[in-house]
């Protein structure tokens, strides 16, 4: 089992943004345009604190646990990455076309590790639209419907050269050596 906890940096950034919102609110009393950054810092701080409070994500051999929610690996049909890497946002399409949005507020290394775990464990899923075996470069199993293609035959020498080579091989077998003086 691997456990992915939210990064403490989101908590620190949220508190810092709320402190900056308080400072801007003090300035906004005498200068009304300061309410704009106050609102922006307040929204950013709230979002950062919300991200830091998300539940831990656990990767087990049989399932994925997001807080109290368990998702079996066989239920996952698609793992689609969005543009966000840190925080990692991944769209999981489950059986019966249900969707789950996985948000992991972690560092870059742990986000990449979680994404790699998700891709490795979801064996029946399409990974960013590519089948699992093709994504990881594994050989596809040969099915009865797939016919083996014959290997192409390339002509290396001309037909008249091939006759000459055959004659030389026969001479080599009988005499044991090829000597140009014997041909005269």
C-alpha cells in the first residue's frame, strides 16, 4: 500500500494568503480599490486551505482508496490527465460511465508518482485514450483473428549473379577451394 497525503505547502500558502487578505482589508478602509486584492487573496487562501483538507489517497493492490471511497481497479475504464500536475487533477471514468475527479494536492514528485501508480494499476483502462498494453509498450497478445504477415522477401542479387554464386558453391564443395586459375 502507498499513501499519498496532501502537501503542507498548500496549508502554509492558504494561511499566508489569508494574512495578506487581512492586510489588504486594513488598507481598504482608507483606499477602496484595495478591496479587489482583498477578495482575490481571500478566495486564493480559501481554495488553498480547502485543498490542504482533502483526504489522503491510498493505492492498494486491489483498489484505490480516496478517503472512505473505495474504487476497484477493474472498475476503472479510463484514466485521463488534465493540464494540472501540481495539484494533480485526473479524470477517472468508471464502469457504467460514471466519472470521478481525483484531486491530489501534492508536490510535483509525489503527483508524478501517484499518476504512475494509477496508470500501472488500472490494467483494463485506456490511459489518455491509449490502450494499456500499447501505452506501456507491451506486446499485444496474438488473437485468432490476427493473421501473421509473411516476412517480405528482398532480392539481394540479380538472377544471373545468383546462378554464378550457385556454380561457385558447387565448385567449392567438390574441390575444396576457389581458385581463378582453375577456370582457364
